[in-house]
C-alpha cells in the first residue's frame, strides 16, 4: 500500500471515495464492504488492475482497524 500512496498522493482520497463496480455490493464504497467479503476476495479472486490494488489497500486498512482514517477524506455526498 505504501508504494501506491507514494506514487500518487491523491490515491488515499480516491480510495476513500472508490465504489465497488459490480456484484452484490455494486455501488457501495470499498471501505464499507463487509470485511469477510474483502478477505475472501484477497484470498481467492482479487481483480487485476486498479480495483485489485484498491481492494488490497482496503484489506490492509480493515484488518488493522484503520477505517476511521478514510472518513475525513470522504465528501458528505459520497456516503
């Protein structure tokens, strides 16, 4: 995750506002995905590309209990 954030300072803000584009949780903020679902994705079927990178970052944030760090970066209309 540190590599992604170092490459683009805006990535953390974008991560806080990113939404799941498909599936049962389509439209939900990545940070609001259920932790068991995120863990399952990381272990079994993590998508490639930017979505996969963001889900991996969300995984790290969730398993370390750091979701509150993203709250100030979310605009009020995002939720």
